[in-house]
């Protein structure tokens, strides 16, 4: 999915070199990519909130690269465009305005990321015109495994996840009672356009990494 996202972004930015890097688990890392790319560089964190990886891991990798000509754009979320994609995915999953919607987030113990998840929840409520509850898949609370069984009537889950993966698969086991599970955000055109917008914001308002 991320390779597909990279390719779609590159199509909209024909004059830029668009490289893919991973902060954790697999490579190449941002540090690896920065050692090969000519400058200046705009880093667009493909994260939905500004948690540990965005605030700590990524700046540390930039520092280790020795580069001083990089700018790190804000994380992708929160953004109304992502709420609009989730609303579309919910419709595809069968939600038609009735039943309870639960926003499933990866979860974090980071207060900044938790606050941003609350912003995303309010954005989704505004787009849907309906109340939304929060449920975490990994860290933090309230846990989705406790939230969904306590709700009366049909429950629909909006995935605040970029791609199918461990957390997305966990939802099947954690919330089997859900009537509908929206797919992840994926490479929806609005996600692609948001990455491009973050890149252009980084070009227009450079903020040196420290």
C-alpha cells in the first residue's frame, strides 16, 4: 500500500524525487534515504497523529544523517480530508446514518497523540452529522474490545488506519460484534492529495529540524 501511495504521489509531483522510508521495523530508514538524496528535502510523516515516532524517532534519525537542509512537514492527521475518507469508507461498509459509529485508532500513551485523536473524532462527527465514540486497538483507552460490546444496536467501525496490517487484522478479533467495518484509508485520492499538500506546506514554510 505504501509503495502504491508513493507512486501516486510521485505522479502528482513529477519534478520531485519521491522516496519511501520506514521509521521502524523495516528499511530503508529516513536516515538511509537522507544519505542518498540531494537537498533540500521535505519529509512527510505518513502518520495519523504526532506521537513518539514523529516527535522523537524521526528527528533523531534526521540528526544522525548529518543533514541540515531538511524540513519535516506535519503528520497527515488530524485533517478533515481524512474524516471525509472515513465517512466514505463507512458508507461502503453499509452505514446509512443509523447505528453507532466507533472510531478505531491504533492508540497511544502520548498525550499529544491522544489529543489529536480527539480532534479527529470531532472532525468525523462533523462530517457524519452523528455522534462517534473512540476505541483504541493497541495502547491507551478506552479499549475497543470494551467499547463495542457495551453498545446497543448495530455498531459500525471507522478505521483510522492507513493500511491493512496488524492493527487492522486485530479489529476482527477485538470487535466481532460489529455489523460493519470500514476499510483503512489506503490510497484514496484525498490521502494522496493530503501527502502532496503537506509536502508543499513544507516547501512554503520551512522549519529547520533541531
